[in-house]
C-alpha cells in the first residue's frame, strides 16, 4: 500500500480548509495555521489518519465484508463511482434516500422490484402491457436504477461507511451511528470530527484532494481482497493435499491383503516332508521286530 508523500498532498490541495469564520472548534487539533482568513490543515496529521483509515479498511475487505461509499456532492460523484466500481464495493452518488440503512428491509424491496422489472423484460411479460403501462414501468425502473442501482448487490447492512463531506451527508452519518456502523470520512475544518470513527482531516471540496484520498483507500481495499483470495486458495490447496494423503494409504493396503494367503501357504509346504517321514519310521520298527 503506497502512502502519499507530503509534496503530493500539498500539490493536491489537501491542506486547504474553509474560512476562519466557518470553522468548527473541534477541528482545532488538526489545524496547522491560518493564512489570509483561511485555515490550513496539518498534513502530517492527515497522513497519520489516512494510514489508520486505510489499514482498517484493508482488514474489513480482507474479512469479506462490504464498505458503503457515500458522496453525492457534484465534484465527488464521478471520482468515487469510477474508483469504487473497480473493487466491487457499493456506493451512493445520487441522492441519499432516508432510511437506506435504518430501514434497509424496505430498500431491499425496492431493489427486488427493480429485479422483477428486469425479469419481465427478459421473459417478454412487459410486451403484453399497454404502451402507457410500459412507459410507466420503464420510468420506474430508470428511477430505481439511478437511486439504488449501485447498491443492488448489497444484501445486508454494510460493515462500514465512508463519507465525503459529513456536513452534506449528515443523514447518512446519523443512520450509521444509530446502527453502530464504523464511519470513515473526509473531514474539513467546518465539520465536527467527533461522530466519525476514522476522521481524515482534508479538503473535501477539491477534486484532486478527493482523488488522492480515494486512491489510497481503494488501493487498501483491493489489497485486502487480494489477500483474502490468496488465503482462500491456500486453504483449498491444503484441503486437497490432506484429502489426497488420506486416499493414498487405502490404495497401498490393497496389495498387502492379497499377499496374505501366500504367506499362509508357506507353513503347509513345510509340513509335507514331516508327513512323508512317518511311514519310514513305521517300516524301521517292523524290521527290528522280525530280527528279534
């Protein structure tokens, strides 16, 4: 997992905060200084927090659990969608539907409805409807795809949530905290870092800043998935070796069982001369009686 250098974070503008008059006092530990009315974030602390978040995400991905990425602000939508799609994690880049976590069962019903419409298109049921009904169904399908298409594979509540701009995504943050889901977030100088489990003090408005943070986190998730696959392959190989080792002794015992009768016939062959010597002894005894 490659770590961004101080210069890279500086060039991406990660250090730029909000105006001094908009700051949140709880962000004071992460602020380096103030220049021309703008707060400057301490990039050394940003690097430490980013490493902590990346390590935690890697372990979650390695355990096979899902991380939900949330970024509905204009400059973050395409960045998050493009990178998260590559690692197969769910994401929300349109509108956060209230209850997406706390009312997950209802959201799953909407996703199943979308799957049902797809099935109707495949088996030709949709063609039996009137033109107006088909238009209504297609519009409903497009709306569901726009809002829920990226989480259609999310069958259970995610193990963690990553948020870009906790001020804008306050509903997602509140729902995650209510359910006890760990929260990772890019936190700017106008935000409150206290509800966030893994805050990353950084500029959450600039595209380059968001890209840099996302690249590090997505790489950590990808490494976690690769390690999980490697561990699984190794476990399968060990199981196959143990199974093969158990089968080999059975194959070797079969010839040994066939050789057993041959071993039993050997004493019978040795007893044959003893049976032949008995008549010879009787004849010698008869001759001695005649001579007497």
